[in-house]
C-alpha cells in the first residue's frame, strides 16, 4: 500500500500488481525439454509405404484431379484454396473478389457437383465388374 498513489485509480494499480505477479510466476516455470527424435517412430507414419498403397493413392489423386477439372475455374480455385491451402472464407473471398456468402455458395455447389461426378464415375466403373462375374445366359 505504500507505493499506491491516491491520485490514480486504485483498480488500475491492483490489476497492474496482479498482472506482474502472473508474469513473474510464468517466468519461474522451468521448461521441460525433450527430443523430438525420440518420438518420431511413435507419431510419424511408416516412410516406406507398400507398393499397393502408393498405387491406390495415385489412383485416388487422378480421380480427384479429374473431378476438379469438371469444375469452373473459379469453383476449382475456391476448392483448392479451401482444402489444399486451408484458406478461410474471407481469404478466398478476397482472392477471388467475392463476398463470404458467395464463397460459401460456390464451395457448396462445387462439393455437390464433385460428389455427383464421383458417384457417376463409380457407378460406371462398377457395372463392368459385376458383369464379369455373372454367369453366362447362353
């Protein structure tokens, strides 16, 4: 109380003391260090994937690229910014000169169109597979 100046706000003085006390407590804490190299095996996936996994991932990537090519340039840009670069609606809107609601609409329509194209492609690919295994009627 000896350092309190009566011409100033009491509340500001008390809050300042509390804030400095908290900062001092944080500074006193010791940082517990660890080596990330010791944890790599626990958290990172196997760096040598099986050939089947690589082929499967490659096929899916081709399908996704094909689906993206069915979209208009602006829709494709919005989807890529959102899902590859993790842009917010505001950032996408700024880049494409759109409002946030227009970005949300564009993303919704693009996802819907891509889903429809995916289902169409899947149904076209599934029909020949079923026919191969069906017994002949001749």
